[in-house]
C-alpha cells in the first residue's frame, strides 16, 4: 500500500525512479539489508538521503532541495 502511494507521489511530481521488488528480487532485498532496514518502501534521493515508509513531507523537502541543487 505505501509502496504504491510512494510511486504515485513520485510520478505526480515528475520524478524518474527505479522500482525494485524485494519480494521477488534477492539482490534487491540484500541491498535493502545493507542499508540497515527491511521495511518498505525505501526511497533514496540523490544517492544519499533515504526515506523509509511513505513520508510525503520529507519526500517533498528532499526533492525540493534536490531540484534546487540541479537548477530545476
């Protein structure tokens, strides 16, 4: 449910993203574990910032900062 909400939010914001299904992809699950979590969804922004779960305000805050960095 929260994964779908995160994807819908990112699409609505015009953000390109890569979705990984940790239930079907062992390497994606291992990557999640290396990040120190097994909760989903996990959104990584700019390769540095990580949001666990669907946190609209945090996603908006991080994306606005990323857009400013990129000059968008």
